[in-house]
């Protein structure tokens, strides 16, 4: 039987990797992949907590299904914006979008 | 009153629809608008019908009685706070639709200049309204997350609505990245709260925390993470970075809406979370002393907002930093954790709506006429024509109100926020002091605009882009200025309504 801690450690690793990718990568698509990793970490947490803390209810599993759906919605909007960025800037590097500065 | 004690407060799905009719009606009007666009009905007609739709929704809402119940098996709250926030939302949407009509970026003139789509734009505005209502009346963490994402997704699209404009595009890109990260961190925090309490409902989480005897590091981390999502919606430190870029790049009516609507909804959510879940009878039950954290965030937020605003040359960007500073002021009310704190937050949101819409509407009217947004270009504005002189006078009213000088509404709003802090006793005086110092700093950059308009001479002649008389825009501007003045002198009725909201909770 796998313990709850195992799931939490995996999800913490996923979360940290997501944050690292967002900070380190410059390509917008890669940054969005980092965001997906964070969402997956939370999703995994919900399912694991549901199984170990409240086995009688389904609220955690339901939440993770909603996260998957919303991740898809967000990807649609984000990639539409990235497409129009490519049209405007001829590039999808986050550093090239600097028309506004302090 | 917890809901386990009172079964009658929990309404089933069918019963709840009666109380949800205004929101359903608003969603229905979105379909009507899209269908009218599909049938190639004149866009001017669609635009003219939009305020009417909002008026109908408002009237339907006034016919519903105010009770304290839970809708849809406890997913949504229906109480006085929620109902008054709905009125607030409809008024905000009404003003925004009228502002959009008077801006050349988002009215029917824009369809020929850059392919603007009025029906889709109205759909986004109405959708943002529904999202605001859902966020402010949510009673369940899943609903909160869905509402935040709903608001965010629509805001990303609305920000990038001038899709051939580089600035607008860049703004929406930055918004989508910050927003994705913030909401991701927020649900990671929610997942830990869920793991500890075993429930997603605010009430159950609250009653679990009441029985929690000691400090708990997991709880601390999860509240911190949840605050990341919340702080991103209301643009406080350290989640404020998207704010200036988005406000500058977005079409100005969208900026006006984003700076008032989702922000107000975020503050209502903060009131619900921190006053009903994380505290009982104005006593912190989380053992992490969150009022102190909020107070510290408040001080940093207003100081950063005000200090950076000093150097801004673009007026929209300056107003963005000023709105960050104002979020800091409102956080003072939340940090004071008292009934006066709640009331002052609500009162400030009303006042802030008036003066912020006014300031952005002036930016719109000037940018319609001359196509400029830099403070440099506002030099000598007051003396060009009598009409522009009138606009400059109204802008002065809004700016002085934003500073918090009497006899304008902003002064009363700030007065209540400060008195809520002072009421807490000497241990909170430093917070009030920081607020006062920041108000003085803010006078400097607001006065800079007034000085440019009245006391300086234009260096270069700016070409007139569109010389049309802007009757609608000027009329709304006058109404906003009138209320800004009125609430500075005679604010009693508004505050009485706010008092009744919290008396019934």
C-alpha cells in the first residue's frame, strides 16, 4: 500500500519543477507547460487527499476533473494569445515582448 | 449560525433557481446578443440594447427578497452582502457599457478602424459581471476556483481585444502567464486545506479551524498560497507585476472595468474568507496572526504603488500604480478585523468605483480627441477650449478625490478606513501612520497632472484626431463627478445601507 506521503512528495516535486520552468524558460509555450505542471500537482494532491482523508466523498476527485477541464480552457485561450503574439512579434520568446517598460 | 443547525437555510437545486434568476437572465442576454450578431442586426442596435438588458436584470434583482440562505446545496451564498454586490455589479457593467460606447477604441467606429467586434466585446463584459457575482457569493472552494478562472479567462481575452495592437497583445500575454501561475499556486494551497479539513465548503472549513488548537505550518502555507490567487485578483504585492502592463495595454474601457470590477469581487472574497472562514466573531482562529500579515502587505503595497507612480509618464500606467496603492488602502480595512473594517471596505469600493471610472473616462475622452495618453500631452489642456476646461475641472475633482482630500468622496472613504485602523488601538497606529504618509506621497503625483493641465503650457501642438462632440461621455463624466462630490458631503444613506448589510449577517 502506497502511503499518502509518497503522493504528496511527488506532487511537491511536480510543483517545484513547474515553478522552476516558469522562472527559467523564456519560450512562452514552455512557460505554459510549467503552469500545467503546477495544475497537475494540485490535481494529484486532490485525488490523494480524497482517497486518504475523506474516502467516503468524491469532492476531491471532482475537483481534479474540473482542474483538467479548466487547464484545457486556459490552454485554448493562452495559445490563441501566443498565436497572435507570433503574428505581431514574429517570435514566441517572452523576452521579445517588451514594448512597455518601467 | 452554522448550516448544520438550520436545514431550512440550505436550498436544493430547483428551489435555488428562483434566487438565481438575475444571473440566468444575464447569461440569456449574452446568447441574445450573440444571436443578434449572427442575424447581422446593426451593431449600433446591439450596443443600444445592452444597457437596457442590464436595467432589466437590475429590476428583476430588486424584486427578489433579501434572505440569508445557501443556494445549490451550499455552493453559493445568498445574503445581503451578495445581493448588494449584485447591484454594484450591474451598476459597474452599466457604466462600463456606456463608457465603452463613448470610447473610440470600443465603439462602432472601431469596427471600421481595426475590426472590433461589439457583440463579442459585450459578451465578455457581461460574462465578467457573472464571474464577479459568482466569486463574491461563492461558499465553496471549487466554486471560488471556477469563478476566479472564469474571470481570468475573460479578462485575458478582453485585454487582448485589440488583437493587431502590439501593446494589447503583450499585455494579454503577460496577464495569461501571471494569472496561470497565480491560480495554479492558489489551487495547490486549496488542496492542502482540503486535505486537512476534508471539505471544500467554507462553513465546514471554518468549523474545523475553530477546533484547531495550535499553530499548524501546513495551514500557514495553504493560507499563504490561497492568498497568492486572491492577491493576484486584487493586485497587491508581490502579485502586482501584471497590473501596470495590463492596464496600459488593454483598451481603456477594459482597463476601467478590470480596475474596479474583478478587484471589488476579490475584496468581497477576501472579506468572506478572512472574516467568516479564518476568524470567528472577529477573532483570528488560525493561530498565524493573519491580520498582521495583511497589515504588512498593505503597507508594502501602498508604498510601492505610490513610489513607482511618481515616475510614470503614461497616464494609464500611473492610474494602474495608483490602483495598486488603493488596493493597499482597502487592505487596511481588512487587516483591522472589526465590523467597522468590513463597512469601510465596502464603502471604499463604492467610492473607488466612482472616482476611478471618472479618471479613466477622462483618459478615454482625451485619447478620442487627440489620440494621446502621456501626461506630457495634457499640458495646458484646461485653456485650449471651454469644453476641455470643463473636462480638466472634472479630472481635478477625481484626482483630488483619489488623493483623499475633503470635500470629495475619497476623503470619506479613507476616513472610515483610517478610523477602522485607529479603533484597534495603539498597536495598529503604525498602519494608520503609513496610510497617511502614503496619501501625502500620492498627492504629489496626482497634483502633477493637475499642474500640467492648468499651470503649464503645451510644448508642441497636438493634432486633433476626432473632433466630434462627445455628449454621452461628458454626460456620464458629469454624473460620476456629481456623485463624487455628493458622497463627500452627504454620504449618510450609502453608509446606512452598508450598516444594514452587516447587521443582517
